[in-house]
């Protein structure tokens, strides 16, 4: 994956996406607030989604990589705030057979 694709996948996250079908959030409000209404994964790797859905069983040449971001950040209220280490992992999705990652 190219660096710009990885950046888009990391920056354009959906609040929730269960099996690529259940998205209980307002995509228009997400777009108005952050400039996108769908996950970067879905827009960057649209070809993977289309190929994975191909009835001929063709596979895409690659999937997006597993990603992780580390940050040290304050959490808690002003009086009880403390700094903690946080890792956000963006991994392959195998929660439903319709997932691109699962089908690949």
C-alpha cells in the first residue's frame, strides 16, 4: 500500500461498522464535521471490495496492511488527569463472511 493510502485509512475512520452493513451513525453529519462520510478503507481500496465480490472468485493483488498507531495522551478529568500510552490497531476484519478481508 502507498503511504497516502495508509494515511487515509488511519485518518478516515467510521465510528462503527459491523460486517460492512450495520453503520448506526449519520454519514452526512460525519461528512459535514470531518469531510468524509465513508471509511478510508472503503474508498482507498474500493477495487479490493469489487474484486472480492467478483463471482469468478478472483482475488485482489493485496489488501491494506494491518496498522497500529501509538500515542501518549492525557486521560481523565482536570484534577485526576494522567498520561497513558494508547495503541489503536486497525486490523483485518473477519467478523462476517461479506468482509473483504474474510473473502480474500
